[in-house]
C-alpha cells in the first residue's frame, strides 16, 4: 500500500486481474506438466519459480531427454484440449492418508488442487475452473540440473505473446533471406556457412598482405618487426613467418 492502514478503517482492495489470470494460467500449466512427469516417470517437482514476466522454471528430480520433453509437452496440451475440471478440496487428516497426491507436507489444513485425470497436488494458489482456460503450454528449454532436470516453460496468454513475437521475427527473416515460412532455418544455415567461408578466406588474404608489408630488422641472427594497426591474427601470422626462417629470437 502507498500509506499505512488504520485499525478499524474500511478499505477497498482491487486485484490486478489481468496479471492474476496470467499467473493462474501459468501456475495451472505447471501443475499439468509436473503431473504428467510424475505419472510418466515418477519424478517429483523439487523447485518452482515464476519470474516477473511469467516465465517459469520447474526443477524435477530425474533426467529427461529431448524425446521425453516432446512427449511431455504433447500430453500436457492434450490435457488442455480435454478441458478437464480443476477443483479444490480440503480433505481431513484421515482422508489424506488414503489419497495419492504430490507435495506431501505436514500441515494442519491441507488444500488439494485436482486436475481431472492429470494431477493432484497440495497447493494454496488460485487456479482457473477448467484446463481449457489455460489455452497453451510451451516448454521453451530444458537442461540437466542437480542430478535432475530444469525446465523453462510458459502457458496461457504468455505463451501466445511469445509465439506472436517469434512469428514476427520469422516473418522478418523470411523477407531478408527470401525464404518460405518453414525454410528459414535452412536459409540461415546456408548464410552462416557462406559467412564462415568468407571469414576464412578474408583471414587468409589478410595474413598474406600483412606478411608482404612486414619490414624486418635483423640483429645477430635475431629479428623484429613493428606493424601498426594489425589484428591479433595478422600479428600471429607475421610472427610465424619469422619463426620459419630460423631466427634465434623473433618478435
């Protein structure tokens, strides 16, 4: 708040629902991905963080391959298409003993969030009513992390905005490279190969020019040369050319 609240004062709070809803979509998307991983591999979610731009990192307790990630993402989005119910319950201590759910910790009161046919997890956060509200789940990247795997992912409107940005970039490169929508990757690789070949040829010619312009001073079977404005690679080429002449010392 921008000022202290007085005891007994009546106040009106307003939720930034656009931001809240984005976070609900993302958090429910994380539940689905974690639930899919738990059901497929038995791995636990051992770490979760949502950044200010709603990009999430999820740490799981086992190793995953590219093929695993692809299948996880596919199953997670199928759960969205199924439009399953997302429900909240407060089981008694006795009921909890007979339930299979993630994030088992000792609490006086346990709030379970159940995603139909996908996941059941102890959680205190707000969620949408059905999986269809999430819209889209996208795993951006993954890497090994502390004997497990760290996944970077987005969901909902955050994933849509990410796609809009990537699509705009792809269209820009299509224009630059005169490439079709799905051949940009091949066009970039071809351009990269051309640039690398030109760099190698330029380095070779630059080295030859540097050696031809080198003025060598010889003293007692040693030699030195001072060359202004040359690159490190050209200086190294000049030094190697002196070494080949068997001087005792060359600089």
